[in-house]
């Protein structure tokens, strides 16, 4: 092909582009399927995965400014609305997914579907889409941060209550959450005064550490799943049904968060922040939590979350672009003047 041909080749629209990190996650899953670790190697990988999860939540604690979080409490109605979407409305829809078993979802996929509904909201993508749509960015920052903090406790507690024995929960599971997630997070908050500057200066490098840690968690979880034979229970038809159920879930949450916020009296900018923070689920927080809570069955538990993550990015990119073209209250919509025909004399 000549340079001229490539120059005019059509580019994919932004909403259709796949997140490169999703491609990395898929590649990690393929490697785990072809080369699963077992025996002594599995023990080493499990220990490394445990350390990676602790490091992740330590860095979360260091990055979160306590002063900003306390200042954000002033907008408490908005934050309570986002928390209600994330930890009340979402789980209710997840429980409704029981009605899809066994004709639409298998019991194993339904567990993953419900776990998806219990995960905290995102921070980065909520902020990015709120900014594009010209919404309340500070509120999105605080709402995502509060959701992540609350999720450290609420996600495992809700999972224990709603999934029960099916997820393999016990007192040891909850103790593992405290030791691997909450303790490192609190340590990061306590040490932020001394290490916060270092983390801020090396944000890009530590971002690779974050993502590399999650890839390690995914590899370990999917390796355990391959060795345990959990993937023998999934069919292509089952995956298609899961995608359909998740599309309906996302549409419902986008509608509830947008129109519900309107009924509560929020303005346009706040409604945008509520919609983007209240309709999303965090892959970065959900993957480590699943590895702690589900053990060998974590691969099935995180599959719905991985699919939902990419779906929410594609759909919300379209919504954010459209919202960015809405006239603000101080910017009345301009109607083009009709063309005037001039008679030639």
C-alpha cells in the first residue's frame, strides 16, 4: 500500500477504540490459559500477587489527599447519591440477575455478575468523562475517591452477605481483606506526609507499577482457574448472554443516575458527575478484591467486570461527547440566521 492510501484510510471513532490496557488484560488471560502456573510456581505467584495487591492499596492511600477529601464533604448530598447508586441500586439490579439463572446466565456467571455490582466506582474515567461533558469535576474527584474508600469495607461485606457460601467467604476472607487492602491503605494515608512527594514526582513510573501489579493478579487468578478447570463451564452462547445482560444493566444505571439526580434537584453539572461516577465500576479495585475473596474461582468472578469495564468506556465516551455540545445556562443556544436571497438587478 502506498503512503497516499494509508493517509486516507478511515480511522476508528473514539468510542469504538479498545482500551490498550484491556488488550493487555486479554493477552494476560491468553498466556494464563496456555501457560498456567502450578505447584511451587503457583505458590510463588500467589505470594507475589498478595504483595502486589497490598502495594496497590498502599499507593491508593498515599495518593488520596486527606484535606481534599474532607473539603469534598461539603457536597454531601451528591456524594451520598453516588454511593447509593454504587452500593444500593447496583446491588439491587445484581440481585435481580438471579432471575436470569439458568436460562440466560449460568450460576457461576451470575455470581460474577453480582460481584460486578458490588465493586466501587472508578476515579480516573469518571473525572475524564465529567471534564469532557463540562460537568462538576471536583465533585467527580471526591465522589470517586469516597466510593473507593467505602468499597474497601462495603464490597467484601456486601459480597459476604449477598454471595454467602457461594463465594467461599469466611472469617479468614474478611481478615484477608483487612490485612491486604485496608491496612496498606491506612498505612499510605499515615505515611503520605513523607512519601507523597516521591509518589507525585514519579506518577508515570508508579502508574506502570499499578498496571503491572493488576496484570500479575489477573495472571495468577486465571492460572488457578485453568488448573481448577473452571473454564470448562463457559460456552460462547453463555458469554453472549452475559454481554446482553451487562448492556441492559449499564443502560438502566445510566438512566437511573441521570433522571434520578434530576428528581433530586441537582443541576446539570452535578447530574453529569453523578451519572459518570454512579454508573461505573472500577476494574483496578475489583480485580484485587476478587483475587482475595474468590481464590481459584476469581477468574470467573472478574470476567463480567472486565467486559463491563470496556463497555462502560465505549458508551460513556459517546455520552460525554454529546453532553459537551449542550449549551450551558450562560450560553444560550444560537440559532443560525436564515440565508438572505439577493435579487440581481
